[in-house]
C-alpha cells in the first residue's frame, strides 16, 4: 500500500497563454525556504494544466507559449534536493489547447442548456470537457508516459477532472452504434459514458504504471463515490478527498467521506484549500485558524493533510500563504506519531444510499442528515456500503430511501439474527408495494396525503423543550402500531395548502387537535422504524428539536452498548481511532465555531458567491468529560502531544476522564 506523507500542498497552476513572463520569478533557494517555512514535505507540481499547456519541455504536447525554460524540472529538482516529495499533476478531463485543434474531441451535450458543463457558450470564459471515447485518450496517454519517463522518481501521477457526461460526439455515436446502443435513450447514453470512463481508467493507469508498476496514481473527480471499491482497488494507489469547506463542500462533507474511505485498504489524505472561496482564487485567504482546524479534523478522522494553493504565473510562492500553511502544518508535524497507521472504532454503520441506490450525488439528503446527527451526537460510526462487513457494528442505520433487494434483505436478516440492531426511516425497509419487509411491530399503510403533518413525540425520545405537536416538512408513511412501542402520535393538518380556497396563514395549515391514529415511529426489539424521512428533514431544514429527537432515538435503540458519552456541545466533534502497533486508542476532541458570512450581491455585473461558512475564532471549550467503554481495557491516558498524564476513573463498565480545556483539537492517548 502506498504510504502518504502528512503535510502536502496541491499547487494549482492553470495559466492563460495571454499572460507574459511565466516562471520568471522562480528562485530555487527562495522556493525551498518558503516550503520549509510552511513545514511542507510533499507538493503536487504541474506538468499540464486545464488550458492544455505544459510546464516542461515536451514532444507530446505544447510548452506554454510564454514559458522559456523547463519550470517543472526546476521546481521538481528543488524539492527533491531538500527531501520534499513531488507528485505530478496532469489535467485529463479539460484541455483548451487541444480542443482548438481538435474540436471533434469535445463532449457534445444532448441539451447544453440543462446538462452541467464548465461554460455554457463557446464565447464565455471557462474550460470545456474532452470526451474519453475520442482519440484524445491516446493523446493523453502519450503525455502521461512522457511525464513518467522524464520524471521516473516522481512520487505519483495526479490525474484530474475524471468524469464523463452523457455525450453524443461522433466518437460516442460510433461506440453506441458498435454496441447496439440507442443515442436517443438516456439509459444507453449513460451506458456509453460508463464505457468511456472504463476506457479512461484502463488506458491512463496503464500509461502511468507501464515503466514502474509501483508508480502511485490518483484519479480525481472531486468526490469519492461510495460503492466503487473494486474500481478504487484496481486503479488507485491511494485516495485524496477533495473537500474545500468554503468552496461548496461544507464542513460536514469531509468527515463523512473519510468515514467511508477509512474502510478501504488505501491510505488517504484530506484536501482543503487556503482560499476564502475555492479553486482559481488569487489573493483569497481564509483565517489561519480555519486551516488549523481543518487539518486537525483530517487527522482526527484518519487522514493525512493536503492544502490547495495556486501559484502565481511568475512562479513565485506567496509568502502570506505559506506563513498561514506553516501555522497549521507545525501543529500537524507535532501530532503525526498519534495519527499514522490507524483504524476506526465504530458502534454504528451508516449504510449510504449513494452505494445502495447507485447514485453519484454528493449531497443525498438522508445520508447528509444522518451523518450530521451522528456527528452532533458524538456517536462512533462508519459510512458503509454493500461490501462492508455488517458484523463489525452494533447497529445499522438505513436512512430515508434505501432500496432493499433480496440480497440485502438476506444480509440484514442474518445481521439481526446475530443480535444486531437496525434503524429504518422513510421508505427504507419498504418493498415495491410499500409494505414493511421487517417485523417492526407495526404496519405501513401507504403514504400520508398530508404535507406537512405534525408529531407529538413520546416521552422516551421527545426533545426536552417540546411537548406539543411539531411540524414535519415532508410527508410520512401511514404507520399503525400493532405490538411495538410507539414513538409518538401523528396529527394531520386540516387540509393541504393547495389553492385560493385551501390555505391558512403564511406557510401551512395548522394541526388538528386530535391524533390521527397513526404513529411517527415504532420500536420492537432490535428494530426501530421512523415513518418520516426524518434525516432528510433535518438536512433540509436544520430544525434543532428534530436533531434532538433523532439523537434520542438512536441512543434509545443503541442502549447500553454505546461506547462513548460526553458533555460536549453538538458543534464539537469526537472520534476514536485505534493504533494497534502502539497498543493504544487515540481520542480526538475537536471544537470550532463555524459562522455564515457574506451574502448574495450583484454590483455592476459582479456577483458574490453568497453565504460562506467560515472559521475565525478558536475558543476554548472548558471542562470536557468523556466516558468510554472500548474493546481493550484502557490502563492509562495522556494528553498528546503534550505528554501530560490524565487521571482515569473506572466504574466497572468503562473509564471516565476529564480534560480541563479543549482549544481546536486535543488528542488523548488511551493505552492498553
């Protein structure tokens, strides 16, 4: 397995041919001193950018027209001289230069107005996609082979923009004709796209590894789609989780992505950015405290670190950027011994709809909502797919829309037969006719005609401040409890808000005073079912009492088998990793205040990105208490990297500890 370093920079360098003096400010000593100041020990350098230009002497592509020397060679040698790793970047999915010469290699959308593309018009500024079914692939592979020949001691090949939209270019039309596919059928166009992607993975990976089978290779598509383990193991040497919180991914994307890939036998790193917004932003900076927190979170969830930067066309590294990176990476450097060769510790497996329902979407409401509830409730969990070992977990959650086929049903029955616990919500657990597939202690009688409806939660699960019926923003399934325990009563509204004759007040119709006779949820033995798509409701509306209800419901079902309890607030994060070689667990405590800043404005045609979630202040969190019951009995504890012993209190079932104050990130080594 390829083993990554902890402190990487991903150095973007997409540079227009209209800019003069490319690389003229590069100075080897200054370059080295800047990287040292940033505590960087690996940096991804550019061979070819999205514009299609090369930054080294090439016979298979074209040197940037305003570059007069081999910039990549100068950067590469400067890094190797001071023992800094240097993976090499090649843009695969975008290439403006070659599309000017071969426009027939460009992706052709069936409907350009509705399909995603980098730019809507050939006259607009921006990049265009190449088609992987076209002869472009042979051109790309020649460039990859040339790169590994010129730089045989590079530390990997990073290939970017790896996706294939539905395409009807001449190459795709021929592929569909040759394989009996109809280009008028969306299903067949998607099959053609899958064939193009497979062609890409086979050819590009072979090109990168033809001279050295151990050459690391990573194919970046901005998100690791669950359920693709076979493809990842076949074509990837490691994983890089692109997740810029301010760039559209948010602060919850990385933990969930990490909790999925940590179950795959590949080393991985998290990739954030130094930018206030996202890639392509010159002169944009987030607060140094944000980078410190983001790198701490990467380590807490088992990842190495990568920070995205963008090199000025002059070739000079930005001083302010590396001062900021240096603050974060100085902390990382101290903590590395407790964060390498780690395994996750988890009570709960969150079965992602992305894997079960074969979706590449990055934001499935039920998945995101469930992940947030588990993070805010400080539960130990993994994100899992159909290839995961269910037996590892005390409880499985199937949020909102999991389609259960015969194979999955058989696995879940076996899991329940071994004592596992199962939480279902929404349509998860329902067959094609809408009937419940498990003995949940109730019957499902179709979808409610009312939206919204209201729930008066039962005492065991209700939010502490709410005893009245509470609005549910998405419709429920009609659940009649038989021999299970009801989790609360549903109250219908008087009518739906439909037209000028049927509306009340500003938003929706109030609840009827009497209960409908249907329940919001039921629990019987090892199974709990929630009649609403409750996790999606939490994702969409963020209602605090809904989150409290869900955390209470999970605790009720998990019962005494929960491995951790804490008094930390919901904004804080907690995780436990296992270091078997060191005979210890590492408890990670994270705390930062995220704030929404900015807003939508349009001034003289310049539009803002809207609200951006930022971190500025890192405030101390006092008197943190944690109780743990872990598989191997804990004998001693120390605060790390301080090396300060910490008192433990045993109660016969686990150990309790107290940390006087947590600022941003505190590790506790739990030795057994």
